[in-house]
């Protein structure tokens, strides 16, 4: 996916947000709040609201040649970062959370649209665990996270509703 042009990546991110939103809307209220593998679909939405905003701040740090704050001590599989986000966005109102998800996605889209095309894929020398960290690669990972969670929620819906 990393060979995508910025405009294509922005479009793919928007599609991923809507895919997850559709999966969430299709759940019963009980399923929305029920845990699946330790997280409820509500928790997934809260987590992604936060990551949309974290990626903006982290991308600004990448441009300065700094490791994004969320990579410094994330816990196993970003457990510390994700736990904080689930607590920060603590509403149980599905509609309010979906509105916040779309708002945070618009913020991220606006940030990405403002980027110089060269900055989007530039290697600023940032490494995490020996791996290059670029804005483009960070967005690729976020898109993959949306797709992963959408499939999780869809599978969960088939077993719960």
C-alpha cells in the first residue's frame, strides 16, 4: 500500500473510516457495548478517534526528526496508548462516538491535504525498532488498523446479533 499517492491514501483512509462506521451502525446496542477479545466495539471507536489525532501530532514530530510520542513507551502492542484513549473517549453514546470519529478523521484529512507531497513520504531519519518511520507509512498502518477492526466488528456482529 505504501506506493499509493497521497490523494489515493487519503481516499483509502476515508473509505476505511466509513467501513468501520457501517459495521458499528449495524450492531445492536448490547453488542456495541459487549467485549470481544477484551475490547468492545465502543472501545475500538474510542481507540481510533484518538489515533486519528495522535497521528497528526506524531506526524508533526516526524517532520522535526523526532520519534512520535506514542512510540516512546507504548506498552505491548501499544496497550498503554490504547488504554488511555479508551478512557479519554469514554462515552457510551454510539452516535456521539461516530460523530467524533468522523470529526477526528476530517481533522486528519485536513492535515494530510495540507502536507507538501515531498514531506508525506520523506525519510526524516526517524527510526522505531530499526524500522523507518514516515508519515506515509504511519497512515498506511492506521488504514490497516481500521480494516482489521472493521473485520473484527463484522465477525463479532455475526456471532452476537
